[in-house]
C-alpha cells in the first residue's frame, strides 16, 4: 500500500517551455503532498507543501509564480515549472502522507528535468 | 526539528549485517525517528520509524537508545541492492499534516560483494 506515482519520469525541453509534473497517490487519499528538488550530489530540498483545495505553501527562496502548484483532488497534485531555464534542470520529487497519526511520507520515483 | 548527525559513508560486506548510526542528541519527547533510503536516481524509500521502543519490519530493525539521543538502523543481511544513501530524520507528529521533511546528507552505504 501507500504508492505514489509521478509522471513523467524524464523530460527534456527547450528553454522557455513550461513543464507540468503530476504526482498521484494511487491507493490512498492525501490532503497534503510535498514537492522536493534535488540537484546533483546534493540532498533533497523541500520546495513547497501542496494542500488540497487551497493555496500551496512555499519554502523561502522558492518563487511561487515560477513553480505553480495545483492540488485539485485528494489524489493528484501538479507542479508546473513555468518558462523553464537551464538552471531549473533538476530532479523533482513528490511525496504524500497518509493522514492521521505518525504516518511516514511516501515518495514518487522523481522526474528528471533537463532544460536545453 | 532536531538535528541529526550521520557518518558520510560506510562499507559493509554482502550478507553481513549493516549497522547505520544516527545521533540526535537534541531530540524532543514528541519527535519520532524516521529512516529513509535513496537508491541512485530514484525517489526516497521509507524504511522504518519509531518513538522510543525498538521496531522491526520486513526491511530493517531500529534500535533507539533509552535516552533517545541516538539510534541504529540495522539491515540484517545486506545485499548489493541495499547500496544507497540512508537518511535519518527526526520529526514531530504534526496533526495538521504540514510537515515536509528536512533531509541531511545521510550515510552512503556501499555493500561490497
């Protein structure tokens, strides 16, 4: 149980393109999902918290107008990287947590974004 | 969240038990110890978590000292597929669910054939 699916797994696109990444909880409902970013040889950094039916909460230094998050249902959150540039190239990972108690977060397999 | 300290890397022979230490000397009474691992180019995988009692599941065992200032993750029979970066994270239960994780640098465990 507690499977999180992320799509696509790999994207290569030109500078200036907007890219949408989907994160789905397959067998549970998640009122909250999280988006992380990982640059090569670095650890995961939390970008934002995605809340179903309300605005996302962004970490300091993360531009909300560049990284648009939509959490329209209890099983789907999307991250759109708008007008992507080469410096946005990174490994983007989402996670979701089963509500209640001290449940752990479960992560998707990540999306590798390469901007040319 | 309490800070954690882990060795940057460890080697272990295949088939032997891998013991990964984590220091969390400033842990609060309501904070849990979580372990995740990340195999290269994949998302992190949840392994185990605990509050104060030792825990065991199909993947690993978690030993937490009585004062809760440190813990050890034990992989009983390490295989080559256990080569990964292992993260020890201390986190309080948040009823509101707004609890993104703070990842440190972790321990790069290398299983040697």
